[in-house]
C-alpha cells in the first residue's frame, strides 16, 4: 500500500475496472480514465475520452520536472493543489490571477488571463474545465509556433456555448491533449485528470 491508497478508493477502482472491462488503455491512460469515472461517478464518460498519442506520458514527465499547472478557474486550482503539494510541489495558479477586474467587451476574464499566464509560464500543464474562451485563446496564441506551447492541455470545458467548437479546434491543433468530447467537463473532472497524472508520475518515480 502507498500513501495514496485508501481502502474505499482502492475498492472503488477495483469495481470501476471490472465495470469498464478491457478499454485498450494502459498505464497512465487507464489511470486518467479511472479517475475521471471515479470523480464523476459516471461510467458513460469512458467513450468520450480522447488522448493524443503519448500525451499522458508527456504530461507526467513535465509534472515530474516541476512544470507549473495553470487552470481556468479557482475551483480547479483548489482541486489539484493538494495533490501537487503532496507530490512534486508544482506551482498551481488560476489564469484569473492575471485577469482584468472586468471582462472586456466581447471577451472573458479567463481568456485575457490565459494570454498573460502562457507568456509567464511557458511549457505549463494547462487545465481548462469551464471556459471555452480560455481554450480558444490558448490555441490562437500557440498556433503556428507563435508562442511556446503548453506541455499538455487537458481540455474539458463544460456547457453548451462555444464548448463543442473549442474542443474541435483543440482536436485539430496537434497539441498534446486530453479531452472529453461533447458538452461534459468541469473543474472536478479536469482536476481529476491532472491528479491522476501527478499520482501516477509520483508513484513511478525512481526510489
């Protein structure tokens, strides 16, 4: 047993694995899926998970090297901060820390904060669970090598306005990514994916 195991959590994962059966995933990819299902209490999330090749490994390596974690909301930052502290001590910041007090006309505070956050933290692991506008700004800024891209984008904005479009753009971007297709997402799920990578990287570290 390791420091992250608890009997209830371990039993939950055992049941989730039995229910999911053979997913074709292994290692960190499976960890991410199981954590998403566990956090959402929803087995039907499994078919909507998309992972670009090697994305989980790239993200875990970046986190193990101390990469900053940027989130689009304070809620997502609060959800991933405890695991970051317990593992590699990664700094965790919400892009709203750099956002203007009032959203610009036609824009959002999260998008404006994202622009500054990416400039100050190149190579970060970025978690977007609520704001498709923040995801769109990230993609616009990194398109064509305009700015050093994040090490990984976990793109799970939730809702019905701009969400599907932003996820389609992420899929076409070529960035290392973990995303949920459709309208589902949110702070809890995006943090669950980040926590799975932190936990997996920590347990796999050289002793």
